[in-house]
C-alpha cells in the first residue's frame, strides 16, 4: 500500500515541477518586453499575472459595453480635432484629406450598423475594428485607399440615380433652399386656411338655408291650422211652380185662394 501512495506523490511532484518550469520560461520570455517588466516591478507580481490581468481587462473592453464607445471615440475624437485644425489653418490638402476620411468613416458606420449581427461572429472583430479605424486616419492614407478603390467608383457609377432620387433643392444654395422651404410652408398654410374658411362658409350657408326652410314650413302649417275650412250650406229646394188652371171654375177658385192669402 505504501508503494502506490509514494508513486502518486512522485507523479504530483513531477507535474508541479513541469508547471513551474513552464511558468519560469513564460516569465523569462515576458520579461523581455519593457512595459511588462515595468508593470511587474510596480505591482510586485510575476509577468504572467500582469499579462493575464491585462488580457482580461482588454477582453472586457473589447467585448463588453465599452467596446462600441471606444471605437466611436477613437474614430471621432482625434479626426474631429484634426479637421478643425485643417479648417482653421486653411490648408486645402488637409481639408480634402479629412473630408475623405469622414466619407469613409460614415460608410463604415453604415455598413457596421447594417451587418453587425453577422460581423460580431468574426473572431476578434472588436480588435479588428480598432485596427481598421486607426489605419483609416493614419498619415499613410488608409482612408484615401478605401475612397479611391471602393467608394469613389461605386458612388460615381450611381451618382445620377442618387441625384434623381434625392430632393433637387438639396443641391442648390442654402439661401435658395431656405427660401423655397419657407414659400412651401406658407403656401401650405394659406391653402389650409382657405380650405377651412370655405368649409365654414359652406356649413354656415347650409345651416341658414335649412333654418329658413324650417321657418317657412312651420309658418305655413300655422296658417292652415288658424283658418278653418268654409261651411257649405246645402241648397234649399225651390218651390214648385203652380200648375195653370185647366177650366174657368178652377181659375176663379185659384184667384179667390190667392186673394185670401
């Protein structure tokens, strides 16, 4: 029983020795880098601890919530100041350079927003984004390469279609555009006010006509109720005319009867 136990202890000791030797080699190799060596001396830890902690922090920055903020800040902060300096100095060459950069950077942001759900699966995509943004505003002209090789040919090919699709006043002077916008708004307001006025006048006229008709109808009905229908008396039958006498005696009798009456 003692021999297997001692064999296990020996194996564990051998494994620990191999691990220590590997760490020693790694520390010796990492100590050749001056920043790692300085951080090791300041923190009082081994070089592999410094590199491992830095890797964890970098991973959080790259793939955490701050990765997007870091990319946007890096892509906008220095180019913004460089663009201001070029405009303030009045250097046409630098103005053209940074204008090209902003065109390329806008195209990159648009592409990244549209295909982010697919691009995020690329290994080390956040690091690649940082490298790409830095390369774009490097003095070697990364933005110039992307503009001349990719964006400029595509935009020139479809420029006429894009110009037709967009609003033509956008390509005119700012004062003319503002004047047209104000005139258009005034026309809309005047048309709207005229339409509302005509609608109100028509509604008022219809209401007055309806009220007049109702008044005339009620007055006619009152007249028919107030004047009763005329009474028609039946005609009395006329008295029959006396028949003429047929003889002398009858005539005398008739004359006496008339005198007696």
